[in-house]
C-alpha cells in the first residue's frame, strides 16, 4: 500500500492552495490557515422518517404562514392591559383611557389568581368539602367557593348537597325548583343533555348550580353510596367542577363513595380549639382508613366564624395544618357570610373576597392540565 499523501487540495475553490496537516503551502512553506467561517444558520429541516437526516432540498427556510403573524410581530407598541382596580383604574377612567399606569402589585396578584382559577381543565374535577363538626362554615365554604369558580370560569360548576341530615346548601342560592337529587335519580333514564339536568338544579347570579338534597331526613337517609355514584356519573358528563357538601358524619352510607370518587378534599375548621381538633381528627380518621392520598393533597380552610378569635393562637393552628395538608387558607370573619343567607360575592368585604379567590386558586393548582394548554397557563 502507498502511504497516505499528506498533501491534499481543498476542493470547491478553483485555484485554492494545497493544504498539509491543516496548513496552507506557500512557496514550499507551511503557513497557518485562518479559521473557517461558520456557515449561516438555517431553519430546521423536515425529516423523512425516524432517525433520518434532513433532506437537502429543504435547506432553505419554509415559507411563512398565518400562524407567523402574531401580535408581537405586527404591533409596533404593545398595548398595556388596563388596570383592574384601585386609583390606577380611576386615573385610567378619568383620563379617558389615555393614562395607563398598569396594575400595581396587589392588583397584579389578583390578576394572577384569576388566571390560575381560569386555567384549562381536562375532564371533571370533583371536590369533597367536609368536617366532623357542624357550625364551622362547611356549607358556606362550598357555596362561596363554587360561586367564585362559576363567576370566573366559563364552564359549568355544580354543588351537590350530600348531607343526610337535611342539608342547607340550597338555601345559599335563589331557589328555582323544588326538585332534589332523588328526583334526578328517579328520572335518570330520561337525562340525555345538559338542559335535561338543568331542570333539577337552581342557579345563582354567579353561575353556580346546586342540586339539593331531600328536606325530609327520613327520606334522605336512604341516599346511599350507589345513589351518589350514579348522581356524579350523570353530572360529570355536563359539568367541569362538582363540589360535594358532605355531612358531619364519616360513617353515613354515601361517605365512602364520596371519598373514593373525590379528586381533592377540603377540610373546614373554625378558629376555635374544638373546631381545630375536630378537623385534625377528620384527617386522622382518613389516614387510618386508607385515604392518605387525599390527606396529603387536601386543603384546610380555617373559618373565622366570629369577629374575634379570642385567645386562640391562629398562626399555631395554621402551622399544624400546614404539616398535614397541601395548603391552608384563612377566611376572615365577614358579616355577609354570618347572615347564613344567599351568597353574593359582591357583598363580601375586599379581604374576604381575596381570601376566597386565593382558596379557589390553590384548589385549581391541582387541576389536571389540558393536553392543549399553552405553556404558562
């Protein structure tokens, strides 16, 4: 064999100097060559199959399409979103929309909470709201949280009264029908579309619908786990969020079906000592009966059902539940909620409304993401 020739000629350039060991030969002397210029970058080339190289016929950039005409490309100066509240919004309005300072830190926080609540949701998300102790605001929390979801999201939200002891959830919204969950189950075979279900629910101005329980405790006690499962199987075809207002007992017939079907759990407590103990005992019972997953992903709500918490150390209560639950939210005392009447979000104090907004946002953090959701949503 002949030894490899150390002198080769650079192809592609007629008249190029010979090259030896990376150096150009000039008058018989090896001279260092200038580093080659990097080739211009090109758009990614289409592949013709798995693990195949790009086709050289497509080395030029692909032609632009309508998807390339984004607002960021065409608008010379992007328009700043209008302020959502405060003196900045007042200035924006009084100036005829010519002075736009944008949102302050607090207003922007509310915008982010709203965006979190309004994120795309795949399928039906089921939330169980429960407490071992009555009078801690469990039903009020269900109605207020559902109203917040309904007022912000564009899909349908329904709350089911699963309390076997004459639940009061239907009293939190204007009553539109005397129908109950028992009537819906009786007519189960005739339910084919959303308008069929709508005849059995009442709706408030925030778009929350409520499916009431029977007013007679003797009848409602017959509401079994199978009945609850059949009810939710119907509702999840037409609603994106189903809230269940559970009874105070953990052993009644429907509770097992509620817990097994729930995607998330909200445990409600008052700011009192016995309220906190009852809520913690609820988590103990769930842990002991195979529902540790629900406990780990649960949200604890501490309701200030009285104007003052007395001598109870609320930060200590919050710290206790933070070690057991995914999140803890405090709902401050509000005269409107104390009334026990129909829920109207517009009558809440600003601090209470923000607290409910934060509660809805933290629940929404656990929503299963839509496969078509854009990044950052």
